[in-house]
């Protein structure tokens, strides 16, 4: 019985020694994993900070573009109004029977008026965009 107990004790001590060395290996691996995970989390925090900065910059640029689109809309409205006014003037001049030879001169005047209106609208849009 004593020999059996001695064999059992030796086998148990070998098993416990292997388990102990396995636990040390697991502990070392867990420590390395923890330090790597900390590094990864710090890198992720930096990435999220960069993403937040990028989003704020993008939002500011989108707000800046709003004025450009509003200026374009106002320029289109001004051109529409100018076109309507030019159409009315053309009809008024075309209906005038007293000066049939004056139609080419009237067209030049109309063209100058439309160019003047477009220039004013462009300057107004440029002034709004610069602000």
C-alpha cells in the first residue's frame, strides 16, 4: 500500500507541476494580451478623436457651402425676373408701330439692359459670397 501511495504521490506531483507551469504560461499570455489591449484601446480613442475633428470640419464646410447655394438661388431668381421684364419690354417694343426701323436699336438697348442686370446680380452674389 505504501508503494502505491508513493507512485500516486509522484504522479500527482508531476500533474500538479505541469498544471502550475501551464498556469504560469497562461498568466504571462494574459499579461501580454492586457498590455496589447490597452494599446489598442488608446489607438482607438485617438482614431475617434480624429474622426470627431473631421466631422466638425466637414460640418463647418457644409455650412459655408450653404451661402454659395443661396447665392446661386438668388442669381437664378434675378435672372428669372430679368427674363420676365425683358420679355415684357420686347412685347411692348414689338407692338409699337411708330418706329419700324428702330427694332435693331431696341434689341441692342435690351441686350445692354439685360447685361447690366446680370452684372448687378453677379456683383450682389459675389458680395454675399465674400461675406
